[in-house]
């Protein structure tokens, strides 16, 4: 990883660590969501395009207030992931645990929800929130989304909420998602996506990297990277605008199912 990429990752880690500390101290994640100034003042205008306002009241009311307050996402991936009883779910960049806890309730006692996050402060907050919620079928593990610390073919559904755009190595992220998914597994991701007409420079002008904007892929780039990682049935649907030419979108795709060989007598023909 380049020095610049390392610096960006550390900036992201510091931002989310500060958000976790703010929540643990009785504030909200938005209190430290506005770049370097927020660390000094703790004051920021709340952007309704991000955070807990994107969840229904029923979802918010079912969870500890700290899980809700820590939300920094741009959507609600659990609402569109079509989670089913008994499935295993992975949330990339799980933060304070809101999407993991909601997923755990949807898959039930026979299912399980994992959360991966690189920030110790967020992991501690998420585990505390799971204990408060009385949700046992969850596990939070430390790691990066470019190197997911889970085995191959272990997950039925991968979700993520405005995190993939923060990665400096998105091809690695999509390759890792494909690796951990079972054949036929699927993704339901909320992310910021840019109009194809916007240049990388123009995307950067609309917000800083850790603000879920400057690292955003275009619609074409998102589709091409998912296809390169082997995904099919790709759908990218915008939900609301977050900046000029930038939208929050729901991204769905499926890992191809394993191909069964057809046998003729004692020999397999295909």
C-alpha cells in the first residue's frame, strides 16, 4: 500500500474512532463527522443525507440509542438485502453495530451476523451495544475490508453502509467479498456513487475523502469492478442525492452458483 493510501486509511480510522468516542460520551457520530475542525469544536451541522435519519422508526426504536447515534451511513442496506431466517450475514465497516444488530434480528437465532471494522473504539462500542440489545448471534472482528478476516465461502449475504467508497483499493474489496461469499451468495450495499460525467477531481471538490464523497466510484466504474470480481445480476439504483452529481445508491449483485458437472455413466462430460 502506498504512503498516500496509508495516510488516507489512518485519517478514516481517526475519524471513526473520534465518532465512537463522541457517542460513548453521550453525543452523536455526526459530532465528529466534519473533518479536522470537528475534533477541535465537536460542533457540526447535521446532514440528513447520512446517519440514523435514513432508518425507519421501528428499526431505530428496537436498538440501543448508542447504536443509532453511531450511524454514519448513507442508506439502510438491511431494508433491501432480503435477509432470511438462518442466513449468515457480514457487514463491512460495521461501526457501532446498527446494521449488524438489525441483520441478526432478521436472520434469527439459527443465523448469524458478523461485523468487520478496523477501529478499536467502534468495535468496543458495537460489542457494548450488542450486549445492551441482548443479541447473541453476532460477532465483531477487527480487520480491514481489503483483507476480510473470515474464511472462503462462509457468508450468505454481504452488506455495507457507505464504507466501500472510503477504501483506497476497491478492486481488493470486491475480490474479498467474492471470496467470502458462498456460491450463489449476494450483496446489498448502500454507497455513494457519482454520475459517469464527473471526473475524479470534480468528485473531490464535492467533499473530502472521509465524508463519503471524494472516494466514490461512478456508476460505470462500480459495475465494471463488480463484473471483474465475477459478480452477475448487478443492479445499481439511486435513492437520494447527497451532492451535485452524487447520489446514495443501493447496489445488488450475486456471486455465480457453483456449476454442477453432468456425468454420463462413469465419466463426467462437462
